[in-house]
């Protein structure tokens, strides 16, 4: 699946604004391998699922 430039921009914006759901720290590290809890907060150490939902553009 090839993503449009607009989709890539949304994904990059979402990742830049990613914050921990427990302590709201921006020190989040994404795991390089696919697993359920694929993000770890460097501040509090919690692991959580990061799943950016892509909404298709209105046409």
C-alpha cells in the first residue's frame, strides 16, 4: 500500500505529538519490532499500545 503525502504528514505529526497515556511525558520510544505493547515511556517505564488510526481523506 502506497501512502499519499498527506497521510505521511499526518503520521509524522501524530508521532511528534505522541505522549505517554499515564504521565503525559513526551519521552516515548517506539519499538522496532511488531508486538502488542510497542511503545515505552522513558519517564515512568510503562508500556502501551501505539496504533495511529489513518482516516481516509474526504473526496
